C-alpha cells in the first residue's frame, strides 16, 4: 500500500470522527420519556388519566367499561349521602338488580363520610360504576385510570 493512500484513509477517518463529535455536541438533547398526566388532590399527586367530579342529582355513573385502577376519592365537603364504587359494567338497574348484592364492592362511603383524600390504587376487571344511596353532593372527585 502506498504511503499517500494510507494517510488519505487516516485523514478521512479523523474527519468523520470529528464531524460526528461536533454533531453530537451541538445536537439538542431530547427527553424521550413521557411524563404521566397528574391530578392534584388535597396536596397529593396521582398519575391517573381521568377524574370524575360528582354532579348534583341522583345519577348512577359508569365511569369505565374495561380493566382499570381506582386511584383515589377526594371528599372536599361533608357527604350528605353515601355511595358505592362497584366492579361492574352497566348502569341499567334492571340488569344489575339481581347482581347488586353479589357485585364486587371496590369502595363504600357511608352517609356523612369525613372530608379527606382516600387513596386506593385498587384494580378492577369489568368496569367502574358509581351508585349513590340518594341525591349526591357535588363535592367529591374520583380519580381512575
């Protein structure tokens, strides 16, 4: 091999390495990790995608129809009526009337439940259903995923 060919190849290798090093130094660094959405309740943070604010009026609510996780319930005002959180898939009273006694109860808040942040992190298989004993107050928030 001729000496000029050897030095030519060596110069090309050094130039490619130099271009790569300069490119790495000036290329903006990108964070590819996604941060989960967070809801802040009573000073605590939970990475749950959904939240449900309890409405005024007696309306049973199917929050999710598939597997998920009940994150927390935040009661910010004195609860005048109790409510249940079931592992269920329908709000139709006729379809669940027979099964209500055998449905999996995820959580139960009695009438006059104390204000506060209740953390659960409990999985449910079928869905998340909220059923009120009577007309609910609009002072609770349920976080789930």
